[in-house]
C-alpha cells in the first residue's frame, strides 16, 4: 500500500541531520557467542536478566561490527549480558518465524521495515509507552518513525536505524564523459542518456537476479501507482495494459542495446561488482547500501551519483515516489525483558553507535544529531529530501511470493532480448493458470 508520510517531516529532519547478501544456516540455537568476551551464554527471553538478540547481519559486516560495539558498551554500563546471534539474511529470513512459533527465547531482532512489520507483525511488542517515557523521538528521524507507525498498523512496533532508499545509482565519471549533464527525470530523458552512454562505449544499465524484479515494479508503479501494481501481481491480472506497456518499454531498451550483455544470466552480485564497480556499466537500480558493498572494488576515486526512477508518460506517480525506509529493531511481544531490550535499541540507534554504524557501513545516520553523511552518499540526500510517496520493497512487484520467481525469470529474458514484450505477458498469464 502506498504511504504518503515522508514529506515535510522527513525533509526537515534530513536537512537538519544531514540489503541482499546471504549468510549461512537458518538454525535457531538458544546459545551463541555473546558480547562478554566471546563466552557462551544462555540468556532466556522468558525471565532471565540477559537478552537474546537475533540480527540480520554477519558479525564481520560493518553493521555487525557497530552493533557488537554497542552491545559491549551496553553490557559494560548496565551489567545485562546479551546473547547476540548474527544470523545473516538467509538465517533470519528462513529461521526467525519458525523459531518464534516454537517459543525459542528471543527478546529482540532486526530486519527490513516492511518484513518486520508485515511478515512478523504478529510477534511485535507495542513500543509507544517506552518510546514516550524515554523521550526517544526528540532526536529520531520523524519521517522514519512515521513510516514505522504506518507499517505497524498505526502503532510504533519497531525502531528504525540505517535509513535507505532504492533508486538509480550511477558512475558520474561515465556521465561526464558521455556528455550527460543532468540526471534523467523522465523515461525519454533516460532513453537519451542511455544512447549517449552507449555511444561513449559503455553499458548504460546493468542489473542481476537479486534486484531486477524491482525494475518491473517501479515502472508498473510509475504507470498505475503501487497499490494497483500489487493488485495486478497478487490477482494475476496480466491483461492489465500497464503490464504490456512496461514490457514494451524494456523491450525497446533491450533492442537499443542499453542493457548489459549478461543481464539475462547475472547472478548477484555480478552486476554491481563486475560491471558497475569496475567502470564498464553506468547505472544500476539498487539501494543506498550499494556504495558500501562495492567500495573495495570501486575504489576511493569512484564518483557516485543517484537519481529517482524516472516518470513515464501518462503515469500516476512521479520521481517523488520510491521504496525508502530502514532496517528496524523490534521486541518480541513475549519478552519479559522489554525495558532492557528497548535500552539496547537506544544504544544501537542513537548517539555514538549510530554514528559509528554510519561511518563503518557508509550509511545514512538515523539520529538527527549525527549530521554528517558519508561523502559517497552526497547525491542521495536530494533524492531523499524530494520523496513523499513510499513504495514497499520492489514497488509491489514481489507482493505474490509464488510468482516472484516467474516474473524474475521472464523479465531477465525480456531485458536480455530473448523474449518479446508480448511473450513476456503471455508467460506470466500462463504461469497464473
């Protein structure tokens, strides 16, 4: 469902203050290396004084490192031990719900704002009173707090950290060399920019299997709005004219040679690592976490640019609409240690360790007092300041999990040039029968 709440609140905060690797196992152990010197603890969510925290990050990732620092300081200050288990994306996405269903001792966990509040919404504790009592929102990002309440059904059930936005990221050096002097705001302008980039000897656009469905979703949502895109995807209304129009737009780009020659077979992170970061491709629709993920390959001299997905002729939504949000922390409604869990959330998302996470992960700070953004994200700020319409992940294109692999497979073929727009629509229609 489209959310219209970023607007003035976020702009004020941003002006003042300023997701896809996988991990190992999805098991649900009740003990793990904790923050107290690597010892094994068995903190029980059901009644012990310690906390059990499942995180989406790996311990070796910058975010995981910042969280561990916050956990260590929290334990040193409060005496409360924390059994922090770094599950990685696959581990938490596949393992958290079964663990919660089984009554595994878990006090708090983190993941994407939409996944936490929708997929796991039934397990969340209402945090309104604790946030009010602590004065948490005095220095929080107002737009993101509003987003958490919106996706939480009107109540605050999660706390945001590491804000992000999904948009086109590009190589400014290639744009300069090709003579692209302004970011594309319309599909026609993107077409013209791609031609200049191709003529300059570069691949205009790359992508891979992890993100390519988002291109389909964004274009559909530009045409008819995100709520209607969800209806099409959930109900299999592939005869909706917007589906063919979207496919035709991408068929045209494929015919003009605007996509990577390997786009039909790219498995993440091939597009971002081997093409964008190495300077052969100019653009990639991805999240604001991208510069951090490719920093070692791209190097310090890579000049990052960012622009919102362009508007399309006759479309409902414009460049003020995007998938934006944050990772969030939430507390298990069955936790007996809610107050300590909330205190830990404050350590992670505010002050010293919010700043540390921004620095280590090349990410956007969540605390309005942390005013310095990483230089690599300077071009992201005007995009975020301009947003007032929020799309969920993939702009609704992944609203039907059963059909996501079908859309992905055929859209990759479409972009690769082995499938026509009409054949793409027919393939989706056939899959829905």
